[in-house]
C-alpha cells in the first residue's frame, strides 16, 4: 500500500504545532494561560473570604493583576481547580481542553461535516479566524469547554430533542451568560412546543440571574463594575458594535465631522434590527418553500447571525464559526465570486501606498476586524444558499 503523502504532511504539521505550543505554554517561562489564572485565583480568593472582583485583594494571592468577569454563582464552577496546586491544575486543565477538542473533532466529523470532513480540516481548525483554537489554548479560556457544550446542544437540536438542547445551552450559559441567546435557534425549526421550551428556559435563566442579584448583591455589584472596564475592540473583540465605533471615530478624526453622542449605539441597533428582519423573512420563506428543510444549513446560518449580533465576541470564541465556515467552503461555488475575492486582495494596496494615511487607517481597521468581516461574508453566502432555494426571496 502506497503511503498517503498528503496525510503524512498534515499530521506532521499538526504534531509540530502541538509540540511547539506545549513548549510555549509550559516551558517557555512566559506568562501564559492568564484566563486560567483568573478562574483559579478568583475561586481561591472567594474560598478565603476575599472579594474576587476586587483586584487589589486578589493580587495578594495571584502572581498577576486581573479582573474576574463572571457571575458570582459561576465561581463554584471553577472551585474544583483549587483542589490542586496551580501548576498541576494548569496541566490537568490543558489535558481536559485537548480531550474536549478531540471530542469536538469526532462530533463534527460524524454529525455536522460528514462528507465535508477531511484531513485538511484539521489544519483549517488551527489557523482559521486568526488561529482561534490556538488562542484559546494560550489564554487558557474556557471557550473549548463552551464549544463542547454548545455543539452537543446543536447535536440534540438536529436530532429534534429540544429538552436536551435547552439543558446544554443553559448549563454553559450559567457561566458564560451570552450563549443563552442561542436558545432562539429553536425558532429555526418546526419542533412542536418550541416556544414553550424557549420561554421555560429563559424563565429559569432569569431566576438564576435574580439569585445572583439578590443573594450575592455585593459580588454582583463588583461583577458589573469589572464588566464596564471591558469596553474594547480590535482583533481581541471584533464585533459589529466595536467596528462601528472605530469607523465613526476615524471619520470624526480624518474628516473632522462632528461626533453625535450615542450615534454608534443607534447605528448598531439599526443594523441589528435589519439583520433580524432579513433572518425572519429568509427562514420563514425557506421553510415554506421546502417541505424537508436543510436544518444543518439553517443552524449554521443562525450561528453566523448570533456572532454578527453580539456586541462582545472575543477572538477565542470564533471557534464557533470553524465548522460553518468549512461547510460553506465545501458547498458553494466560489468561482462565481472572483470579483469580490479580487477586491479583497486589492485591499492590500492601501498598506503600501506612501502618503495615503486615510487609506492606511482603514486598512489597519480591516485587519483588526477581519474575523468579524469574514463572518459577514459567511452570512451573505449562507443567505444566498437559502435564497437560491426560496423563489420568493428573489425580491428582497
């Protein structure tokens, strides 16, 4: 049997990447996995009677200064880490991350990509969306854990098991909060009593939030204060809200147009309203015209919408888009869009033309937000796939 050279090369690259990152995270002497330190020392401070949201108090325990930005009740999710000394906990935590990533590969291959899954997908995972998977390992964030819960939930959604879908979304939302919005994906289906499942799940989540507000009022106040300090954009948090704000700032600076207070919020809300309208129209018309809808495609379309609507979506969270992106690349004829792709490449000229400061500024913004802009492109292509199968959408 002849050796598969392509597979050998890909697996060699993956092995090298894993070894390099193990060395970088654990043996380089650099301060890595700072998010893990937030979880570990925040939970430890709480166990010792300190306020985990007060960085001056926690700094007595932690080697670095940080802000704990999770709900008070979520502290109990991180307390098992304190059963070990930090370095041991970091190794165990990383092993859990690797095992869950392997679980995701199996889940994605068997139920979401199927024929689209190939060895190239493994490399794609490591480099897609500014190497979002590798960023999660370096920062020590719980994004891979979050993805394991969410993709398990999506599996149950496609299997038409709404109760289990809601349970898995809710479990990770108790820690991460924002994924609770994904419960609305039930609206993309024709599952009986879907509104009851959504309403019941949101009611439970509201009770959970009220518990934090009422019974952990001091800590909840610290949570809100720390949350207010996370108002940044760029490559670390490339969203529609922060993108709009930076574009308006550049226009104000370069063209000296007067800045209207709150205009970025107004534009963002209008953008969100338009996006929701197009989604509502597209999904309803598609399901009407297709007795057996492709619910996998609708799921991926919904995921793109979710990412585009959120005002905060960190760089490691883009793991959520890896499978929808690869599915799209395997199922759409990109040769029809060579003009758009050509324009994308021509944007590079802005960085090399001396004297065109205004153009260079927009070029820098483009690279700071390109994961978000790629999601916009994905949304357009998914919308086209839906539109091609829904004649009534041709007029919108």
